[in-house]
C-alpha cells in the first residue's frame, strides 16, 4: 500500500514541493514508546525529530504547530494538551497505527482527563455502546446515555472523541445465538443496495425527501444488531452497512436543516464504522463531521476531523478518498481565513484526483471528480473573499456533473451566481441565477435554500439594474413556491 505525503505549495511558483515524512523506523525505540504511553508529547517531538535529523521548521510544516511552541515543548517549558494540538501533532508526524493503543494506557487515560471534562457519555468504544449511541440517535431507548451530553459534544470533547475513534482498538462484534433473524450475506447485500439507492437519489432530489426513509432503514439495521443471529465476520459486515447508512442518514438530516439530529447520527455512525474495522468508513464518518463543523459548528473541528481521517487511512491506496478529505480540510481553513493552508490542501486534492481511483477507494465515493474539486475550490475562494477567482473555479466545475445530479449542480451554480455578482459581473451573475432557479423545482434541501437566499441577497445590492430586478422577481416567486 502507498502512503500519501502532504505537499507544500511554493509561494513564488506553481509547483508543489514534496514534504518529508517520518519513517517508520523513527518510532521503533523504547524511549518513544514510553513517551507515548505517558502522553509526554514534548519528548515524542524531541525524540522523533532527532532520530530523523529534521529541523524544527520542518516539524512546523508537518504539524502546523508554531516553531517557538515546538521548541518550548521539547524543552519541557510547555505542555502539549490544548484543544486539537494533540491531533495536529499525531496526524502531522504520522503515528503508526500499531502504536495507537499505547495512548490508551491507564496513565494516559488519567492524563487525558485534563483535556476534557464530563466525557463519560461517549466512552468506552465498545460494540454495546455503539448500539446505545445508535438508539439515542434514532430516538430509541436511552439505556443510560445522556442525550443532552451527546448533543453538546463539541470543542475539546469532540476532539477527544475523534482521537479515541482513531486509536481505540475495535472490540469483537460477538457471535450471537438469540434465535432471531439469521443475518446472511444475501440479506446484507440487499440492505447495502438500499443504502446505495438512497445515496444516488440524493444528488438528484435533495436530502429532504430521503431523511424519513433512511431513518426507517437504519432502524431495521439497528434491530438486526440487537436481535439478529450472526457470527463475528458477519457482525463486522453488519456494522459496516449500519455505519454507511447512519452516515447517509445523518447527511440527509443535515441537508434538511436538522443539524443537532445530524450531529448525533454522525457520532453514532463513527462508532459503527469503528466496530466494522473498516478505516475507510471511519474516514467517511469523519468527513461528514467535518462538513458539520465548517457549516454549522466550529471550522476548527472540520480541520481536526479531516486531518484525523487522513491519518486513519494512511495505509490505504485511496487517492480519491484522500482528495475528498482534503477538500473538507480546505473548507475549514477557508472559514478560518487560513488562506495558505486552504490553497495547499486544495492543490494536493487536485493532484490526488488526477491520479484516478486507487485499489482501496470505496464504492460509495463515486462522486469525486475534477468538477467536485473545482466546485469546492470555488466555495473556498468565496469564503476567502476572492469572488473573481471563485467565479472562474465554478465555471470550470459546471460541466463536470452528470445531468441527473440536479441538486448538486444547483448548489454549485447558486454559489457561482453569488461569486459573479460579488465580483461585479451583474449580467453573468443574474443569468446564472435564472439558470439555478429553473433547476430547483421539487428539490428539498435547506442548504440549497440558504444558498439561494445568499444569491438573492447579493442581487439586491444591484436592485436598480434591470437584470437584478428580473432575478429578484423570479427568485421571490420560486422561494414562495418552495416555502408552500
């Protein structure tokens, strides 16, 4: 399997320079093991850097931590225990997967309490707690789980949750003899096909039409987890189908504007993905938590989730999956106005996308292509206050979507119209706006509604011009129909 290296975008030219990586042998030292187990990350930094012969500046480029902070941490003058800093360090240095359990020693668990308080509702990472979390997310019995705590999970608590998902070893999904429905491979294939069919419908019709059906489908899977008969191998497969379905169900609710419900479903999906043992599904769940972060929460959580997801799949030949995660990371950086980081991530995503699909790219990631990368680039540039360049990126994206992907096309075109008008090209922006309004009939999506509202707000800046007046009149009619 190959491992993808982050690249650094040269500020004075167009090339992307390869970033050095930490070789596996650098970790194979008893002193490094002891430092990891003790959560002495200053010592980890010092040992790894010296064993590789790297400068503090290179470590800064790898981890995003300031050089002065790295120097102080190595000398024991500062502790690495702040929000997301541990994630940045471990993902940047490329902690080998077989060393992650060292972070779960009793001493580490005691030390980790300094990062987060009242985290009991989301631990431990067991198969039983996966079922409990799914029950809470779909509105079933609580079994002692505090719903308010799950909803409130964010900030340092969410960072810790993400870290646990990355490093906790999966518990065996135990064989059962409940005299319930026998879970066969044929049944699982049928259930997966339903999840896949709903996913395909989303790009055309919008998630608002799918959330109820997907929730019902997820409840069927939850019932099989609780009462079905299956061996360990089948249990893993059942957890995988459940994770995929919970991810999609969370997305449908999010796209429909139910952000708290979506957040709970995605947290539960991450547990099911963890139980399945499929690191790609864990990355998928984290990618949607990243969308939640940059759209409705803290953009820093988006960066944390996306970077952790890339670490989780570091041993996978999955360029498309890496590219998708980099666009999520870039959106978080753009919302934080971290321009260089956003553009670097987008450039690496483009290069990975150009490689084509890898051996380990999952079947559910069929929609990553150059158009998606350029559309996300346009969204980032719009957030960064560069509407003229955003309009160019959206123009490159517009013809890359299949005709049946109506909702996806409408999303990007609405942002393109906003970018064109914001750049001062009222005629082009209003023409694109009319094109969008002609597409949206029958599509239910709160995110699309938000984009349409932003587009029309931009048009009001030019309301004295005839093209903008026409667009506003058309838009008012369409928005009234959508609200009816």
